[in-house]
C-alpha cells in the first residue's frame, strides 16, 4: 500500500514568514548554510512520518473537526541542532499552551495507532539547513509575536532537490 509522509504544523501568515526570513538572513553570515524558502517556513507540532494512504485520508477528513486553542507565542531566540546542522528560531521556553496542544494532538493520534516520539517537544522554525558553523548570532532580532489559532496537516512529498509541502487540511479556527 502507498504511504504519505505527514506532519501537523503551525503555518505563519505571510508577514510573519517574511520576518522569519529576515531572521534567516541575519544568521547566515555567521552560520553559512542554505536559507529555507519563505513560503515553506513552519513550526512542526507533530511529525507523523509515512502513514498508509487510507489513514492519511482519514486524518485529513477528521482534522477540520479539531480545534487548537488560540495562544500568543513569542519567538525570541536562535538555536542550533548540531547533528542535523539546522539553525532555527523559537521560543525560549516551550509555552505551556503549545505543549498542551502538542500533548493533546498526540493523545488524539494515538487513537489512530500513531505514537509520539520519545524526545521532548522543542518548538522551532527551521531557518537554515546544512549550516557550516554552529554559532548563531549572539543576539536575536526583536522578539516576534505569533498568535496562532489553527494547525495544518501537511503532506511532505519527495522531489528532486528536496521535499515539497502540500497542506491537506486545517483545524477549525476559533469562532468558525
Ligand atoms: P527532507 O527530509 O526531504 O530534507 P524536510 O525535512 O523539509 O525535507 P520532512 O522530513 O518531511 O521534510 O519533515 C517535515 C517537517 O517535520 C520538518 O519541519 C521537519 O523538521 C520535521 N521533522 C522531520 N522528521 C522529524 C522527526 N523525526 N521528529 C520531529 N520532527 C521531524
Ligand atoms: Mg526531513
């Protein structure tokens, strides 16, 4: 059976994505590496990996019935995943509302036979890949306020030159 690689994410509005792209540009002289395309920037809430196509359809159909409690989050620091050679932007501490959303999401996904990874949740937006120096600028740009009210379900499709993301569903925004 064919599989689909899926993840749930927070997707920034274009203006927020543009500001995050400026964060990437600011870090690039000290880190090197490759800047992510602005329209692909996101914060992964849950990476599901490859799931059977039938389950992917089921999740896409069920996602619009889910809600994500709206919260304000502040991105105020750079971070590095050295082994993966990634430079990211994220909140200092994981906001409790976002951690709860992550835990609830995995609780729901466990009903579909999916299991959360053992590692703790580290919310981040990947800005640079293949960095050459694990040394982000000491100071991040001005803190960035992100008010989110929904999550999206994304299919990640392998293509020559990297993955392509396709949003297949979104949760029901507050008030809708
Ligand atoms: P590629 O792997 O082809 O270079 P990609 O990393 O952009 O492309 P995916 O691997 O499908 O695409 O990942 C989609 C999102 O999920 C990215 O934000 C990625 O960082 C995140 N992700 C991937 N693998 C994991 C994992 N094991 N745990 C947590 N997040 C992951
Ligand atoms: Mg990947």
